[in-house]
C-alpha cells in the first residue's frame, strides 16, 4: 500500500515510524510519503485566507493543496479529507481501506477548507462528533487502524479477525500467565483444553460484553440460532439481577 499525506506538520507523524506500522514499512508492505503543502503556497507561503462574504476564522486556500496533490505520483488513489462533517470512521471502513493500493490523506487546520478542494476528494471522514485542532491525529488513527489489517502485516490473520468490532461484537475477555495473580484466577474453562467449550464460552462472553456496554451494536447484528439463544439467556440473567437488586433495596 502507498499512502501520501498532505499536511502542514509532517513531524507530527513520527509515531508511524514505530510499532506495527513501522514494521510494515520495513517489510516493504507499506510506503508513506509526507507533503508539506505550505511549500506549494504561491502567496508568501500563506496557506490560509479570510473567507469571502465575511465570517470568523481562516480557510485553507485551494491553490497550495491542488499543487501538492498534482505533484504526487499516483494512479487511482482513494483521497480522504479529514472533516468533522464527514462519515464516521469505524472498523468496517478500516477493513474497506485495507484493500486499497493508494490512499491520500488531506489534513486541514483553521476553520475549514475552500470548498473547491473537495473536488479532489473521494471520501470525507470524521473520527467522531468533536473537533480537533487539525487532521493529523485523525489521519494517524485511521492509518494505524487500516494498516494492521493489510495481509501479512500482522503475522496471524486471527490476531485481528477476533478484534472488537471486526465480528460486529466486542471482544471476549482474555487471560495469560500466571494462572493465579493476587487471588484472581483464570476461568477454568480456558484451562480445560476443550476447544468447543472454549469457543462457546468466548462467544457467550462476547455477546454479554456487547449487551452490557454497546447494546446499539446488536440492533443491526444478524444473530445465529446459537447466538440468539445465548443472548436470551444473558437478558434473562440481567433482568433477574435487576429484580434481585430491587428486592434488596
């Protein structure tokens, strides 16, 4: 995968030199290029200006970004504009991007963009319903979430297929050595070696965590018969717990 980033602050992307993303670059699975579009500014290196019609703040000018974009060696890239008004980024979108060969991220600052910049764009994306100082942190987050899904970046595909949101559910609890720590024990079923029982336990716990913490994810999740039976048991257990608490109070 080839990623080009248009930004005023290339130095902010130092974390991409490390961890999984850094290793992907070392393996030749990923190429990342940074383009400071201030270097393309024709007007005394100014990349922003006052909006026509008046208003608060400054807007990024179209010219520096268009010229930086034109200078990139590209074929058919997916061009992503980091914008609070865009589609909310999620795991399914990261999985979609992981199959692309070329990505271009445009990181903004100030009050916004000259609207004409959006003619370059294929996707307008937001991390959520809040505003960051610039698009760099959002771009790093999206790149990290995407790159780890590229085949061969993580040794075992199962390392990310069981992640929270990859299946549509939150991930089940996990444990490692030692078996006992400060009086807390690893669930015996995980020590049993019975793979089918372990699978069922993990599925049940995944459904339970999703029901308790992110019930909204279940609204559009297609349950199997096995999952539907487990979820009904989880709901009955939760209702019984509420009843018991009311009686105690």
